């Protein structure tokens, strides 16, 4: 049961510290509290936990221009952040965590700006069919975090310049470019600012939950505990991940997201696995990697191990009903690429 509402904003615009603050609040936030965390990143591409940064982002161009590459701990796809974009995080105990209610806060805040929006697709909020908010989700122990973006007056040209979205994904959305499927809120509410949207969000938070929200000052958080979390998010290992010398590659795009599986096979057995995906289910990639590593490179065994891993993920979180069958068929295609 939620017994109090807390909200916090930060003036920091470096992505690694913001991710660290969010993780600290998720791990150590007061029991029974629902937290709204408001933050911004400057000149940043943020990729999902299981994505291949080299395929999702023009990394060299981004870094040459002084930008940041960041990897978040939740699933989903790549997004571009700048100071025309406002990010929000809802953090609550698992039993109090309700995505629909949290999305109602966003929809109510946008309505306060005179904009009628709706939830679309897997995780987006749109107006006139154009996305202005993407959302992703993360679980840590007994607590959950739902975070997302609000494009207010973001640089859509920069977004197109740095994001490398596959043609398959664009086709699945029925659009020809990243820029053509997104919009800024100030196109519908001229003069709308980030500061005004923060006010709307706090008001909507209080209205939807029926309680007054208490502000927590950033300086009250323990910097000495946040610093090592920041170092991890800023590290090469976390941002770029490992690469394996793969000899087989399979993948596809489905209603629940895209997946790319790289397999290193030696003497008829899978010895290394690396999986990239923009699926919302954050544990899918690691579950499949553990299931397939050491497996004989035979269709029936790969199929059964992979299906069992998908079912295990489904015991922890709701998964699309078609996912298991899609993964089975993908395993059947593995030997075709030899």
C-alpha cells in the first residue's frame, strides 16, 4: 500500500550520474513510498540493456560531437536525449507498481497542457499517431522502476543523425525515418517549457494518487553511495559490452521486438552466446544466453532449452503469448545458416 508520495528533481545533466541516482532510489527508497524522479540528460544516446550499441547508434560521430553513450538497466530501444527532453521515473514497491496508473499521470500532465494523447504500441505515448514518449521498465529485488521520455522541444535532426534504426523496425512502424514517427509537445502547445511540464507532472502525480507529494532535495541523497554506481554506468564494460568471435548468427523482428543471437560453435556444441534485443522483457537475453551456452548444436535441444527459458521469464513478468513460438521457430532456423 502506498502511504506517501515523494518527488525529486536534479539539475545534473550527465547521464551516468542520473542513472546512478535512479538506481539508488530504486534500491533504497522508503518502503511504502511511490517516488517521481525528474531528470534530463544533455546530448546523449541511451540504449536498452540488451542492445548492440554499434548497431543502434553512430557512436564515433556522437562522441566526436561531445555526446555521451549510456546503457540503461531496462529493456527496450535506443533514444536520444537533450535538454529539450524531460525524463521521468516512477519507483515503487512491486505490489504498488501499476504501469497503467503511472501512465495515467503522464496522460493527465499532458492534458493539463491542452494536449489529448494516448498510449500506443508496446510502450509509447503519442499524439496524432506520432510518438513523444517512450517507456521502459526495470525490476530490482522487491522494487520496480518505470521510466520514460517526454519530448518537449527536442532536436529531431540530432536524433536522426545519431540513431541507426534498422529498416525492418521502421517498416514495422509504417514510417520511413526516425524523425517522421516522433513529435515535440510544443508543436501542440506553443511556448511549453520543461519547467512548466515538471509542474504539470507533480500536479498530475498528486491528483492520480490522491495524496500530496513531498519534495526530496537532491543534496539529501548520499553522494558517497551514488558515486560507485555512477562509475559502473560510465565504465567501458557496461556501455559497450563484450564481443564474441561468433560463427553463427540468427535473428528476426516480431510483434514483441527484435532479437539478434550470435553463437560461437565448437565441435558441435555452443560455447559462447551473445544476444541483442529491444524487447521490453529485460531478462530475456540473459535467460536465453544461460540456456543455450553449452547446448549441443542440434535444433531440438536448442528449441527446448530456449522455450523453457522463455517460460521461466514469463513466470516473473507478463510476456506476449506468441514469444515462445517465435523463439522456437528461430531456433529451428539456426542450422539453416550453417
